């Protein structure tokens, strides 16, 4: 069974963009809802859902 990279490649690129944008936002923020190192682990270790969780709950709202 061969992997169809025409389908998987765009998904991987979107995942990479999501993680990079979440990491950029995390390091740019002065304060977050909780320790930054915890958010870093969530973004990196919980695949697609981690960055989404960070954007919903992690950023400090002013």
C-alpha cells in the first residue's frame, strides 16, 4: 500500500504553519494564561489540537 503524498503533503504543510504561528505568538506574548513552558509543551506535543487550544485559551485577553 503506497502513501498518496498528494493528499498528505498539504495537511502536513498546514500543520507546520499552525505550529509555527502558535510558537511565534507564544514567544511574542508578554503574558499568557499559565506558564509559557506549559503552553510550549502543549503546542509541540499535542499535534494539531495543541496550537488550537493555545489560540483559544492560552493568549491573555486584555
